[in-house]
C-alpha cells in the first residue's frame, strides 16, 4: 500500500482500502451506512459522462458518489 489519499483521486480500475472518514454528522453516518468503514475495499468502476458522480464497487454493490462526498473518504491504494 502507498500513502493516504482521498477517494476522489483514485484512478479508473484501481482499488483502495478505506482508512478514515473526515466528515461528521449525518454525512458520516450515510457513508458508513453504504459500507465505507475502515478496512473496506473500494474499486473505481466508472465515471459518469459529465464527470460527476463516480461509480465505486463497495461490498458487492455499485454506489455512485459525488466528488464532494468522496473527498471525505481517506484511502490507502492497493494496486
């Protein structure tokens, strides 16, 4: 694994592991509810035609996140 970065900077087809969430309150709870907790593997699936949101594979489900939300997810890249 390399250094810590935010999920927004993950490249297409790459995987990472969630390290931390930098947001509090209801948005933190929402991200945790969709499976973004420490240790969860996340894979970049595809970007929407207009660039935002981006689809990620999280715990077997494809979830679309806006960049403002994925900026709050700190990751460690794995490949």
